[in-house]
C-alpha cells in the first residue's frame, strides 16, 4: 500500500505509471479513480477539484483473505470547509498568504476502512 499527496489526479500519466508499471513485480490498483470520476476531490484550485491525495494498493493486498477494503473516501466535514468568501466550499486552510486563518489544511484528508473477514465458526463453539 502507498498513500500520499501525489500532486496529480488518478488519471494523470504519473499515476498511470505507478498503476501499470511492472518494474517491481506488481501493479498497483487505485480505487481513488472511482471517486475522482464522480467529481470528488481532496483539494480545489481555481474552482476545479483535484484528487491529489491517493491510496494505492497492490493487487495481492486487495485479494487478501486477511484484510479487505470496505470503504475509501475523502473526509470533508463542514467544520473543515470554508463557509464564506472567495474560497467558500474549499478546504479550510491554516494560512491564506501570510494570514493565519485558524483552519486545517488546503487538502482534505483521505481515509480507508479495512476489515478483517470473520472466520467461520466451529459448530462446537455455539
């Protein structure tokens, strides 16, 4: 698994190289691409949303029996969103230029929910 601010969207060439490159023996799967195609972003620039913050997985990870990806998303609650002004609807920044704005970041955080599948119970345990 690899995650971070890649400074590119899931559809950009640099991310496609990560997804499709076989130099290190495994391709990477990017479930963030689905969110991006729905218009979901983690950062806005010039009134356009980008999904620069991504989580990519090896195909082995996603087909593992020990952990399963239940959900992936962008955490964008209202308290972390600019409510007024030019940047209304954008992530609430800590700074605007040199002014402290008492915010969080110019990016929303991304998250994943991993679950461990329940093991089948032995009938004698009931």
